[in-house]
């Protein structure tokens, strides 16, 4: 068999493969060359900085040696007047200090080491160091006197963090040592005087002891040290001291930065060009795949929505509907797209209203918070919907129409109506429950006038049998009439509560209804000996249902009365106050009863919850429902004197 020859298509693929590999290989080589160049440049910079560091620290060491040698020569030249007179010695000291010598104290000793003069004497009154009498070793002094040349002492601490050392310079006259001049150096001050500013800008200069600890340094605290330093021996003074210099972080040269940035930019341009070329080949397939995916995703999302979507152009013509909207109105997309007003789903009874809202939307004046309308299904059923309209923006940022989202709220409307009806039935039930709770108090209230009527009528009958004068009989009959009228008022009040089935809103004077509630509880109040204190404002008019408000007030007063059954008689008191401020009326009912246990405070207003043996647990729940229905708030707190304070906050009626 003859060997198969490659097809032209395969040859083209192989040739294009080499064309793709060459730019990548060139880019890799280019990046490698740039990295090598930057590494070599950085290495050369480090070597140059290292050489500069060594040169600078050697110069500094020579400079310090020059300063110390000059000071030795100056201290050895002290003449007789300067060693016998304190003022002359001070003048000599100031002259020496003026050369930025680094010296901080001069001491003149006799040949035996006794201190004769010192300046300044305030630096160390006890003369610490080898020059003092308290140091156990006088090695440096004795060595300088025996050798006849300057000798440096070991460094020793001065106070806490400062270190200093001394130079002992013997002074000879006519071949005989007449004394020793002691110069005291503080290491930190020596560096400050001797290290020039330009050197301190580059390095942190330190003096290191023989144990490796830093005895003094000059540095810029705000700069960061990033590289290794260089160290040389500090001799004189010797004793293992060393000068140590560490360079600060220095910014790279501008030329190096520009070169590096240029190389990086060029590399980025090459990479970007390669990427653009690759994208140019693959763009069409990628875009098409994305479009198909986005279309499928959007279609699946729109089909799964329960919210209807309907788009129309600037002329009001429908250009798009989703399946949810088609199901909502019972029409297909083919029947809806292209429709113009009036739409087939507009309700027959609200065509004019719907048309006006449609025109407002096209004019850009539709409500931002949405609006409610009634729509018609294809079978004739009418539904309630909530519509939100938003501008439809095309790919060029121009508005091409309006997109509306439609939510079917028919069930919500029906649920709201059922809740309203249930609330009405609950209020009627609350009145009946309140009547049952008021029955015992009404019985007390009726027993008293009926007993009085019976007593007065019996007395009048006895007077008539005894032929008493008419003037004595009439007062008894008048009192019987008064008690009968009082009983009638109680009965009419209960009757009005029972037959009051619908809420009525009118201007209510709270003061009058407070008096009415107290009248219903009058028998209980007088029986328990409770004192009532009233502090009522004059402008106490609110808008609401007078019977429901009186019912709530009666329940609160009754609770206050019942809470003081165990209270001592002299402490039984109820304070009722009413204040008006900022359009609200605040009614407070305070008692000095048993109070409310903190453990049940959270459940106090729950229906059917009670702390009474024979209670039904509806009184406070009814009170809160009544107050909240009047746009008010009911709260309570402990009375500081014992008991409880209930507060009712109600909006005042408009004038």
C-alpha cells in the first residue's frame, strides 16, 4: 500500500499552529530578557551602594579619629593659669567645647587623682567613671600617668540609656607630670557633633559595644532600614567598640524606573496584541453562543414568572407579552401583540378611566408607586391588578416604549374584605364580652337605686297610712324619682352599648366619658373607700367611637379598682390625668394597687390571658384593640409609689 499523503486542510492547520507558537515563544523570550536585564541592573545598584557604604564608613572613622586626636592635643596644652583659677578653667573648657569636639565635661586632677576643677560640675556631682573616687578601678588614670600619653576608659552607662567614656591626658611641665586632664565623651552627643547631616540622611550610624549592644546612634526614626550594614573598629577609644552603619531604603533611580516601566508597557502591548488576535478569531462563535444562552435563559425565566409582563411602544402598541400575562387575561400572544387602545382586556365599566391612565403613562406622568386597575378576562370575569410601569430603554440608551409588570391582586382584595368583616364581627363580640364583664358592676349600680326607691316608697306609704302631712311625704317621693332616673340611665347606657353594632366616628369629649366610666364604678369605688383625683385638660376632644372609648376607659378604671383590694384603706387612690400637646392627648390612669408581675408583663395584652380567678382575659386586649383602631397607643409602667400607670395616647380632633 502506498503511504497516505496529508490533506491540504491538515497542512493549513499545521502551518497555522506554527504561526500561533512563534508569537508566544517570542513573548516568553522577551519577558525572560527583560527579567534578566532588571536583575542585573538591580545587582549592579546594590554593589554600587555597598561600595559607597564602605567608603563612607571609613571616612567617618577617620573623621572621628581626627576629632579625638585633636581633642587629645588641646587637652594636653592646658597651661598653669587654667589649672589654678576656676574662671580661667571654665573659659578654657568653653573654648574646647566650641570646636564641636563631642566633649561634655572637663575635669582637672592632681597627680594623685584628686579632683581640683570640673566644668560643668552639674553633669555628675559624684564624678562617676574612672575619674571619680567611687569607682573601684582607677586603671585608666594610672595607666595614663605611667605611660605619659592619653588613655581611654571603658564605656559606662550614664543614667539610663546614655553611654559615655573618658580620655585621660597627662600634662607635663619640665619633665614632670603636674596633673591629668579628663575629657568626658557622651557617645550619643559625639555622634551628633561628628556625623555630618548628609551621612545621617543615608545611614543609621551606631556605636556597638563588645557585647553587641547599641551604646548610641544617630538615625532618622521615620525611615525604614532594609539592607545589611557595615562595621569597622572604633579605635580610639578601643575596648571592643565598633562603628556600625546601616543604609536606609533609597528610591530607585528615575532612569531605572522609566526603563522598567517602558519594558513592562511594551510587554503588556505585545500580550494585548496577541490576545486581541486570538479574540478576533473566536469572537463570532463566542458571541453567538452567548446570545443563544442568554435568550434561552431569559425565555425560561419569563415563562416561570407569575407576574405578567407587557411592553408597548411610544404609540401604545403592544410589542411583547409573556405567558403569565396571557394566562392572566385569557388571550394568546398572537391575539395581543399589535393591539392598540382600547385593549381587548380592558374592563367594560372602566374604559374611560383606563384610557386616561393609559394616556398618562404614554406621556410619562404615571404614578411611580404603581396603580390599581380592573381588567377583563376573555371569559368575561373581572380581576383586580396592580401595575408598575417603567421606561423601556434600547441598546443605544434611548427610550423606545414602556414595560409594565402586572400582578393579579384579586385574591388579596378578597382577603382584605374578609379581614374587614372579621374585624367588625370581632368588635361586636368584644362589646358583648365587655357587657358580660360589666354585668356585675351594673348589678351593684342598679341595686342601690332600687333599694333606695323601695325604702322611700315604703316610708311614703307608712306616712299616708298614718295621715302624715303632705309636706313630709313629698321629699321621700322626690328622692324615689331621682333614684329611678338614675337606674334608667344605667339601663340606657347598657342598651346603647348592646345595640351599637357599627362604628361611628364623631367628636368625643374624653372628660365626659371618664365621668361616665367612674359613674358605672361608683358603687365599687365608694364601697372600697377609694379616692379619685382628676386632673383633666379643657381641650380634650378626639375623633372616634364614643361607646368603644367609654368601654376601654371603664375596663381600665375597673382594673385599677380591683387591683387595690389588698391595699390599706388609707392608701387606696386613683389618679386620672389628661394633657394635650403637639396634637395628641395623653390620658394617664394611676393606681396604688398590687402592680403587675414582670413575668407576665409581655403577655398582659394577649387575648384570654388573665391573672384573675374569674376573669375572661379580654379586658386589656379589647382596650388595646380600641385604642389602636383610633390610631393611638396603649402602654403601661410601674408606679414609683406602688401599683401601675396606664397611658393612652390619642390624636386630637382637627378644629
